[in-house]
C-alpha cells in the first residue's frame, strides 16, 4: 500500500511573515485555500451543491462553514446543539438536521433554537412514536433507518415499524435517514455492491412510505457509490452527507475511490520535537489530547517524513520512530502531522490557527465537545 500524502509539505500550515516561535505548540492549523479546493472538488464530483448536506461534526468552525455557504451549500447536518447554535449565528435561515438522538434537555435546547431562529428549517432524528411526541414546535423529523451499522435507527428489515413511525410523524415527516458508515472493508467493487444493495432497500422503503421529501445517505466512505446508484443519481431530493472530505485525512485517503478525487490534507497538528529518548525515536509534544487516537496506531502521518512511524501516544507526547538516527529531526524542530481521523482531532482543539496563503489568524469559537446548557456558553447568541 502506498504511503499517503508523501508529496505534501508542512508549508501550507505554517505562518509567513510571523515567527513560528511566537506560536505555542501543539496547535491545530487549517489551510483555508485547501478547504476551498476540497469543497470545490466534492461539489464537482457530486454534480450539484443541493445534493450535498455536509456533516459539520468534522469542521466545527464557523469560518469553515462560511466557505461552504459561499460555495452554494444550503443544507447541513450536525451532531450537537452547540454546533447548531454556532451555525445559526452565521446562517439564521439555514436548513440543518441535528443528526443525533436528543435527551429531554437537548430537545428543549433545540426548541429554543427553533424559536429564536424562526427562518431556519430545523429537524432531528426519530425512531419511535414517543420521539415524535417530544419534538419541539417548528422542528421536523427524519426517520432514522438502521442500514446495518447497528448504531441507531430502526432495523431496515422492520418495514412495519418504519412505516408506523413515518405515519406518526404526520406533517412533521421530512424523510428517511440512512447512514452506511460501516461499509469500509473489502474491495472497491464489494463496497459499491454492498452500498447499492442498501440503496435498493431504501428506495423500496421510501416507495412504501409514499415518497419522502428528502433521502439522506452516505458519509465519506460511500457517498461516491450513492452518486453512482441509478435510482439516486440526479434525484434532487437525495443528499449525501460526507463531512471529512472538507478537511480530509489519512483514513479517507486509503479508499481509492476517495483518493481519486484529488483532495488534499487541509488540517494538521503542528508540534515540536522535545526529546530524543533513544537513537531512533524523536518525541513531539502532541499526544492524545491533541491528536485523536481512537483508531489505533499510528494516529497520524508526519509530513515530509514518510519514513517516520508514529508510535502509541500518551496524553501529552507522541514518540515517532525513524529508520535511522541520521533522519531524526533535531530537538526544537517543528513538524506538521496529518491525523488518521480528523473529525475527533478537531474536537480536541479550543483554538485553531487559520492559514490563508501564509497569513494567519486565530479562531477561538470552535464548536467542540458537549455543553449541558447553551445559555452558559460565553459569547453564544442563544
């Protein structure tokens, strides 16, 4: 398997005209020109911006959402009430699905947002008649169908239950939500065939339900397969929902169908070599509190050092093995590391360095983590 991103340097993530030593590490850096390029490439692959409902759990930053809005995207998907609140601050008339199963307090926060932003078109997921009874006024419903991922939703084989919930939605029903993020293994052909079989079932369910306003499918691993499905392609009421593609990461680059899009890494954790604990190991000051480590080892790849092998991180440190002592970067060297999984990596950042052709600015309104009460979030218009 070829190594990802060997052709890219760390330059896009470093400031120009400002001493790097002025910036403490570790920090998350995002290249805005690369974000713009990635968004353009995905829209070209999909064919129409109205068929892309990007998931904002990856980007978590209004400055990045503004890039998407400027590109013509009008519908979004998010995971938390904080993400939704930050989005509404910059797009008060947006269409957004809060794709999460909310508890009572979460429903009240969603209802407050719907009341404060009456021009917005908000919706959430339901999988039972009881969920529909809890829906706040002005909030629509997408029935969550378990595509086989076995995370949430009604089993796709339980047609009677799906139809029961659809009918219980009455005029709140907006469509079916069918996320198939578990389809990652096997050959590209096998992934396509498995995804297409799921979409065949989805279309049958939709027909039985009387035809929904919108069908939402497919994150990053399968969205290109959804766009090649004969029953979905060219259907304006169908939207795919990849979010990782905006920033891109190592996991996604390993999928040939995604790699062919020509996406580039737009986010990196910038760190400093702080120790040489052995002849072939350099340790940087960015551990699992800076780079998401839930996917296992390695958790990232080091730009300009394809031979480097990141080892298991601790909370504040990441040892990196080099093939020879001669290739070990000196202490004090700045390294840029592309995460294996970018979405939870962004969630670890409180402040993000935005780099736009070498010009930098700090963004500190990252919609990271969870909040028990939106009215307690500083500077949030709620």
